[in-house]
C-alpha cells in the first residue's frame, strides 16, 4: 500500500472533523450574537466568564494538545465570537510591534482592534473618554521592577482593573539589510530593554552607543527609516516583521526567564471567577508602625499578599503610596471585611480592581 493510500483515511477523517468544527463554531457564534442582543448596551466582555471557560476547557483537556495551546485556541474562538456581538477597541503603548500590543492580542485575541498610543497617559485618556473600550499597560518586569508611570496613573484614574497578562520577553537585535554585527555604532531601544541586554551588549557591541527611546517598536521604526546603515534596534520578532528588518541576533536578554506583567483596565467592575486577585493602593498616617498595622490586616484575615510596591505620593514631601496585590476578590467575605478594617487604619484606600488570576 502506497503512502498516499495509508494517509487517505486520516485525511478524510480530518476533513470530516473540520466540517463538524466549522458547524459548531458557527453555532457558537450564533449564540454569542443572541447574547449580545439580550445585553443591549451592556458590557459584552466579561473577564470572569472568559476565565471560567478557559479553566474549564483546560480541566477537560486530555491531550495530545497541551493546556497552553488549548487555551490559546479557545481564546481566539471567544475573540471572534465576541466580535460578532461587538468588536472591541484596545488601547496599547505603541507603535505597532510592542510587547504591549502582543499582550493585548494575547488577552483579547486577534479579532479585537488594537489602537496604538504614543504614551501610557494617552492610553488612559482614550479609555477614560470612551474612545476605546479597554487598555493594556505594562505594570512590572521580572528583572527591572515596576513601571512607575503606570502606577502613578493607577492611583488617580477612575478606570478599574479587570485582568492581567504575562508575556515572556525575548529581545532581538535587528538592522536593515544585514545579519551581522559588524559596523554597528548605535543601538536604539527602550531604557529597560537596554538594561535587560546590558551583558550581551557589553560582550558583543562594547563600543556601540546605547540610545533610549520611548519603546522597542519605536526603535525598530527609527532604524527602518534611517539612512544610517550603522544603526540597530532591540525589539520583538513582530517588530522586525512589521518594519522589515533583518534579525542579527535572537534572544539577547541577559535573563532567560525575563517576563513582563501587564494590567488590563476598563470601566466596569469584574465579578468573581473563583480564582481572583485584587489590586489596591493605600497610604498611611506618618507615624511609627503605620505600614505594619496595614499589613497585619491581611495577616489577621488569612489573606495572602502577593505584591507591595511604594511610590512617592507627589502630594506631600516624604509621603508614600503603597500598591498592594492580594489573593481573592473584593466581594469575597474575608476580603470585604479586611478592606473595611484597612479603611479604618489607612489615611487613603483605593481598590483598583479585582480580576481573574492569569490563565495560560
């Protein structure tokens, strides 16, 4: 029996399965459309519902597809079905090809319209004025720490956190029409990317000037449009594709587990999903033991605190805001009670939002 004869029954089975999948996908989309009509002008995106669906699918998964692949496929299915209800517009720190755009697509799928902004401030303004539905902003990096401007805006904005995205960061050196480091005199990148590739640059391009710019994608754009053949950029693979640059070296980050966490913000509160996180910002009276009193609130309630970060309050000299992440949803009984106690001990408390713990 020839190889084609051996393959035919498997190919026929795949064709039949594909036809069934297509029928079921359109049935799902029809239900999504009906749900959109029933909701009317209400929010079409429900992060807690999406998280519950993805967790359920992973629990049902028996392979051979890994859980991460299954989650990615179903997120795209939900993205397309959501677009049948109403396409979403997502603001992100641009230009095209940034890790923030990658995070937005990872969270909302390719059916969502991503809108590039020049600054994180512009992202907030676009959503606050309802010219976009949601924004995705970088919050912290595993090697370089928190993004100060995002924290400052979270303290004052009325927008509410409704999700988080974690993206593994792989930096690549790229330039025009060459795959060699020879002759490179300048390297453009975001300041954090330059820091994250410090050792590699020191070993391979010790004489090259390092020039910080607003984003890695902007670095790629500048190099693509430059008449100077000696310039290079550090950016993601997607930026090289968009700006048609050659990749000189891949994965040049010094820390192989380099990861960035992004926060998703919108206007509506997010309901409990069963596995949630709550982000808040607090300040304390300027007296001894004040911050310890605040933290004791969570210890007494048996609530795990996953992050604490301090920032100058900018309202008074030597006063600080503390950004805190805790496990649980603000509607959970013990979290709700702890927040009441916290409010009595702190001079300022703002719940940024509760949202599902990140799903693959």
